[in-house]
C-alpha cells in the first residue's frame, strides 16, 4: 500500500485528510515542515501532501529542503486556501505536482492523488524498461556506462569487469536456452553479492560489470571475486549437470577508482587489460590492474621443476593462444627461423574488419570477432589484435589449401552463425611464412 505523509499545522485538516485517504493509502500525519524532515527517512512516503502556509517552515521551503536532501524523487502536492495564480506558479516552478484548494472533497482528493501516483509509476516503469537488460534484469550497457561515467568522476571504489569462460560452448553444445539460463543465473549471483549503493550491469553477450562503491581493499575485492566464481560454479552444475565437460567459469579483471583515474573509458580499458591477463593465463581467475600480482618471479637458483611450474600455463584453456603484439612478433620470428631450418609449415593470416558506423561499433565487432577466433582455432594456433580493425594469425602445421578451406571457412561460418551483422565486411589474406 502506498504511503502518504500529510503535513499541516492545523489538526482538523490532518484529521480530514487522513479520514479521506486511509481507505486507499497508508497515512502518516505531522504538524510542521521541520517534523516532516525529521521523520521522512524513516517513513519513506510515496507522496507528501502539505499545507502551503505554515508557521516556521512553509510548504515551499519544505519542498525545497526535500529536493536538496533527497533529490526531489517524492512528489509534493500542496493544500491551500490561497487562490492567487502567482502562488501556484511559484509552487510549480519549485517542482510541485499539483495544488488542492481547501476545503477539499474526498472524491477530488483521492482522484488527484491516484492520477499523480499512477503517472509516476508509469514513468518509472518506462525508465526501468529503457535502462534494464531484458534477459538478466541488470542495467544495460548504455545505462551502466552512464551511471559509471558519473560515479567514477567523483566516487571511489573498484570496477570488476567479468567475462564468462567457455560460454560459447554452452550455446554450441547444449543450446541457447541453456545459455540464457547460465546468463540469468550469473546475474542472480551478481545481485546476491552487490549492495544497494553498488552498480551492476550487462555490457555484452557474456560480459558483465560491477562497481563496488567505497571498496578499495585488495582482500575484500578478491574475496568478492572468489565468492562470485564459487557461486557461479555451483549454479552451472545445477544447469549443466555435474558431469558436464564444458569448462564454464568466470574471469575477472579489476581496477581501483580513483587510484587509476576518474575517466570511465580509460578505467574500462585498464580493467579489460587485467581481464585479458587472466584469459591468457588459464582463465577462471582474478587480477587487479597494475598491482603486479600477475608477475610470477622464478626464485634464484630454481631447478627445472620449479622453473617449469612457473612457465607452464595454469589450467590450460581450450582454443587458440591469444597474445599481445610484442609476444606475437617474437613467436613469428621464432617460427620463421624454425621454418627456414627445419622445413616446418606455418601459415600467416590477416583478417581486416570493416564496419559501416562509428568506432564504438567497430570496437564491439572486433571484440566479438576475437572471441570467434579464440574458439574456432586450435590450441597450437596464435593470434593477436593489430590496431583497431585487424587480427593477425599464425597457423602451425598447416598449408595454404587447408588454411583457406578448413580453418578460415570454420572461422567465417562460426562468425556468421553467432553474429549476423549486415554492415560488417570481413576480408582475409593468407600465405606461407
């Protein structure tokens, strides 16, 4: 039941308003603006019905105080015996929803309040629909970025950027219905660990983001990341079964705000860099940007077993090996020497992506194409992103015919099946090294 706060210094009008409204609403009465402010937070009314002229704090002053303290989210309706037009003009300029003249009739009072609350409810529903991801109920990409852009300018906390590992295999092997269930379960996990003052959103197919407000302690952030991963793992067992061979999980990259800046776009890139490090080191993990935790030192004088343990890939993932440009260059040069001396067969391939639209759309398409490469290539294949519109590939133990007719066809077919985008052009070139 909606709650109405009636504010009037005359007890008779408090009584009349309460008597007329209590059949349809929960009604609380106070005798001054000061008293209304004192109990507002506790009562949390859906609408304030206030006398305009009161000793001490007037109705207009109460409205202004509520607006400053609570953002003006609660509608204010004035009761008044003053019929002057300028009085109503001043009230509406201050944000009043309506005026009801004393003495008032029950039917008129109920009808006006019902119209106001119904209109506000419809506006909130429309705003919620516009800002919410329909599948998961979290903020969608547009509104999540809008909220985060604002809070990163002035707030502090930690951004957690999350990507579901091997999610494509769920869609491919079990079906899109199961994939939707996994996404919904993950959103439920997120909702269970975030607080009211945190922000959570879905920013892509299997990408999610959380802002943990005022949380900048590594132990707390890492505990939250582990909690998310553990709860998600349990939830996936319920959906896919304990015997499922799909290595579903979550990789998480984090960045501190404002330690690493206040611009959300830059902070996102840093969180994404931390996330990429997790992906390249076995997935199913967590890293904070620029804290050095991803650097594993080899103890001085370490033997072969210890040094290999550091060099070996932990939780070796399925799919191709994605590296940075510097790493790709080193691998390319090494393989070129190997081909020259041992007559191995390695193919070098370049994919160039063209998009009719802005750079933001190209960036999204490139991210999606990168995921397609990750899951379409073999573990022995290597790829990297070059600039804003290219991917470079190294296909080991292949030949030009197989590279074009098998590997590249598989990449393009998987891309077309999962991302039907009419205004995207994919061009490739392939040759021996």
